[in-house]
């Protein structure tokens, strides 16, 4: 995906980030501060938290819409068939996005 960017989706809306690792770190801090977990179930709960809040998106230059995919449903090449597996976007948004942890 050319022009893909990481996006945070939460109860406040959608925000665009410039760096996926920064968003990942931000979400890890939010998870550790706000969620209940044990050492045994940390990975499982954090993965579910990431799936709920971390999206990857790309704007359309024609219709001014940004389409967002969950991390688990990104378009990718299937390892066995070598064909592109393309899922429908999980969200479509038509608004200006603040950059970074503004939300």
C-alpha cells in the first residue's frame, strides 16, 4: 500500500500518526495504564487492544475519503497462492485528522 499511514481509532474519533512505532508505543502505554491484565494474559489482551485501536489507512485523492483497515485485515500477498488478498476496508472517514496523540 503506497501512502499508507497508521491511524488511532478510539471513542474520541480518528487521528493520523506519522510513525507506526510511535503509535504502537502510545497504545502500549494506554493499555498498561487503563486495562486490567496479568502477566499470563498480557500478550493476548494487548493484541486484542491493538486490533481494536490500531488501523492502517490510505487517502483517496479523488473522493477525499480515507479508508482504514484493521491490522489483521491489511491487503497482503497470500504466501501459498502468491495472489493479493484484499479485504474490504473496516472504516471510511471523510474528515480532517489531527496528527499524533491529540485525541
